[in-house]
């Protein structure tokens, strides 16, 4: 999800890196594998990625799978940065948001324009997929998934056991959390990863403040919006949640949190619909046992992120290989089957969701409504809305406020205002 690199260092090394890679990497052969770097290691992600392996094998491309544990992707991106500087980047890489344009600007990525024309991407891709995966008018990555991030996953049996209704406002949600704590139940599956905490805040800020406020305060960082009473109200509720859930938190991955949700050790999980992929892989009845509800919001909004695959320029990913890979992984057949397992929405707009879980069907309907009403919002926390540097700094301040009860709202707001917003 997150991506950060010292761009000046990469700019200085990129020309040499390209020549080093060509010198150090042997020419491709029919039996040679191409390296595929990604961070999909949870049960549902592994099941979905097996379709990537099979689809490429059927197309004559064998891959060396390089999964890196860590749902946020930080470690994977650090590995990519180091290998790019050394002149030996992986051949295919999972990327998100502005990082795609950053790598393209440095000259690392294959252009995929021919496949885009042949497959009519301008017509068949969602508008958000078109924008995210282009740089200076050229397609430089393959859009794969659209994930909804403002989901509330609920163990319905736990709520029934304590006579609690599904909350429809943030104040009601905090009240339910408090009642669960009084009954000895940890309310929320939340790990101590910075991105998990920041995603909780993003849901709260968008849901309580609305789309227009969210854009102005946390994407544009407008002082008037940041210093508004709405921000103070949001921070008060964020602190109330932290006091309720922090004692029960541990250093667990998001998928470990999902397992606790399944087992009834937690009642809620507020996270993206990658959770659905894990629930389906665990044969959980969704939504009858684990319910899917949009997090409380003033409007029917939709916070999204998107996973893409980029092909780095190397002897093993020449133009022919790039064409085969991009054509295979952008095809309607692949995207239909892959996203059904992943719990996501296809990046194409011409795919019928017949056979998909009802949560995914509802998500696409909400996405279409949100797009029409201006409530379709790229995630800050998940690398879609701001530069990698700004994203990382914003998440850090959110995490600090959550954990430090002595940090005043005024200090939090001031720190956000001082974050540079440029690329």
C-alpha cells in the first residue's frame, strides 16, 4: 500500500541502473522465469494470486513468485527501491497510486499502449483505472483491482449475543464498542501497524465529515477545513475509540485480525474488502455469519484503492513479454475470476458480476452511485490520493495521535499543515 523512495538518489542512478540490469541479467529463454514482486500473502490473496500464476503459465510466461509479508507493502517497496538502485529491479511489481507515475517518470516501466489500443482500454477500463495507470498519455501499468476501504465487517453472532444492533452512526458505533468492553469482549480487530490505525481514522474522517470536507481537509490540507469544528469532533471520537480498543491491540497482521473476527474474539473489523477474500477462502458464510456494512457515513460514499501490475524494463520483460503479460492480466476472463476470489471489483467496466458475493455486488453499485454524486474518494492512507512522502507523513501523525493521549488536537492539526503536499 505505501511507497517511499529517495527520488534524487534514483534519478542519479537510473541511467546506470538500466545498463547494469542489461549487463547482469541473462537473455530470456523459454524456460526462464520472470520475477514477480508483491505483498499478497494472506489466505485469500494467495488463492487469488494462484490464478495469476496459472494464467501466465498458460500464456507461456513462467514466474518466480516473490511474496513479501506485510499487508501494507512497506517492506516490498523497500526491496524494490534497493533493487532498482542496484540496477536489478524485479520484472513485474505490484504498485499502487502515484507511485506508478513516479517509477514511470524515472524511466523504469514498459509502455503498454499497443495492448491498450488492441484491448480498447479507453472504453473498457473504469475512469479511475485509466487515470491511475497512465503517465504523460502512456499506459505504464495494468489495472487489476478496485478495493473499497470503507467497510465494516461484523460478527453477527456476537452482536446478537449481547442484544446489540448494527450501528448507523459513529457515536452509535462507539457506544456499541463500550457495551462490548463492559461485557468483556474486545470490540475491534485492529493491529498495531500504522496503516491499520490510519485506515480507521480515514473511515471516521470521511464518514463523519463527508466527501467535500475530507477532500478539503486531508487531500488539499486547506487550513480553514483542518481548523474547523468538524476536525475537532472527529479527533474527539478517534481518541474515544483509541481508549476503548488500544488495551486489546497487538502486533497482528490484518488477516490475523480477520481470524479473530471469525472466531468471535472480536466483533468488528473496519478494513477494505481484501477481508472478504480471506473470509471466502476460509469458507465463511458472508454476509449471513460475517456481515458487510459500509462504515457510518453522511452520504453513500466510496473510498477506494487500486492494485496494478507494472512491468519493469529488463531483458526478461522485453516488449513481447510485456504485451503477453498485459494482455493476459487485463482480459475480461482473468479479471472476472481473479477479483471474485480477491473480494475486489474488476478494474474493467464490461464485466458482469454474476457469481460474485453480494458484498462485492453492493460495492460496485455504491461505487457507481458515488462516482455520479462526487463521493468517490481516493484513499490517502492507501497511497491513492497524495504523494508518497505526504501519505507517509500523514499516516505517521495519525498513528501518533492515536497512541499518545497527551497530544493535543491543535498540535495534530499544525503538524498536518506543515506536511509538504507535492509529488
